[in-house]
């Protein structure tokens, strides 16, 4: 039991986008799932002054010394405001195993964990809609024009179909989906990648709108394949999505190398995941093929490989 103003801890998972990134910023649907194998953990303890300690980003500072719009400072201040409480000073200790700037939602997960930990510290539980709204507000500081998919999948911790402005639906998954997630080791700065797509969209709107529509078709095909448990069809949809991500200029030689290595080792489909430019890719494999694909990705230069399986959703 958490007593008010005792030390508390809260966690939030990472996330991976199965299909539809970037187009989701322009109102098309996208599919995302939580990744529980990595997580952000936030511990809040009473302290002589408000303090933030985030060793992964070499930060150890008084909250008041951070720039006013720093996302961590904003996460703390906005949460206290939402709780309408005047707390005693706390030390916020952030320990995340989610790689930073890798397309796995580290920023959103840290915010969600901060919001939940501060609420618990005050002896409260905020409803998920409010946690999500706070995390979205902080995402805007990280990324400029986020769609809201990262904070939503991380807050609710469910596989979902997300559409900006229309909320989310549970993604139906008929049978286990073997996944291999591999990191290029190159940073994927979401803000820059999203801004680059916007610049190219502004210069060629018709072409980019058509590409976003084609991504929406790949998303619909992937969604149907998941709902009926057709892994080869899911793979085809992901391959189509990857070609379209290349066309909007967000893949990279390192991502293409990993995608090719996965396909050459029998993956049904493979694509970059998240903002691109670096960060992670994912492959859908036959159930018996995960280990070989993981091995091939390491041999092709992946700096970190996560082997996981998306579980089926319960029948409604
Ligand atoms: C980043 O995880 C996904 C993007 O579509 C950006 C966004 O949706 O905010 C690239």
C-alpha cells in the first residue's frame, strides 16, 4: 500500500509501431504495441529540494536549474498542477532500460512513469485519460508535432489502432506474432525526422498525400492479417509499408541492411519502426525462425536485438 508522501515507484513499458508511422501524423491510422521487455522506472522520494536524477542522460540537477520548458521539468510541474496539490519537495529518480532516441518510446514512457509516480506519491491515482493527456503535452515539447500514438500505447499498455483526433481501438490479434526487433545503433531523432517529412510534404503535397494513403492501405492490410492470424499476409503488408517509408525518405542504409538481412533469413516481412533515420527495425518471422533472424541481424550489425512474441488478444 502506498501511504501519501512515502517513497513510491511507477513503471511504463516501451512501444513499437507495427505499421503506419509518419502517415499517422497526417491523420492516417497506425498500429502500435507495448513492449514490456524494456521499461522506464521512476522512483520518487522526499528530498530537501526538488531534484531530478536521470543517469542514462547524465542528468543530476535541481528541478529549478533545468530550463523552464525542459520536458522532465514540465512533466513534474504539469503533474503537480493536474493533482492540484502543493507537494513537499521530491527527488525524481529515472532508471529506464528503453534505449533513448531509438523509436521505442523512451520519452513518452519516462513521462508516463513520472506522472504515475508523482500521483502515487500524493496518494492518488490519475485516470488513464489524464495520464495520456499530460504525456501528450510533454511529447509536444520533445517532438513538435507528435501524433499522440506513443503516449497512448504506453499509457494504456495494449496493442492498438490509433488515429489522431479519433482516439484508439484495441487491435485484434488472432494468433501469436513472433517478432524480432533490432537496433541500428544510430540515433533516430524523432523531431528532425518528423520535421523533414513535413518539409518534403510542403514541397510536394499531392505526392505525399498519395504516399500516406498508400501507407494507410498497408496498415489496413496488416490489421486484417493480424485479425485473421495470417502471418505471411502481415509480412507482405510490412514490406509494402517499408517501401513507402523509403519513398518518404525516412529509411537509412543501416535500416535497409537490417531489413534485407531479416528477409534473406526467412522473415515474412521487415520494416523500420518509429521515426526512422536510425533506431530500430522489426521483423515478423515464422515461429521457428526467430532465432535465425535474430542471429542474422546481429551478424548484419544490429547493436541490440529483442526477441519477443505479440500475444493474441482475448476474443471479445
Ligand atoms: C514516432 O514513434 C512515430 C512518428 O509517427 C511520429 C508520431 O507519430 O508522432 C514518426
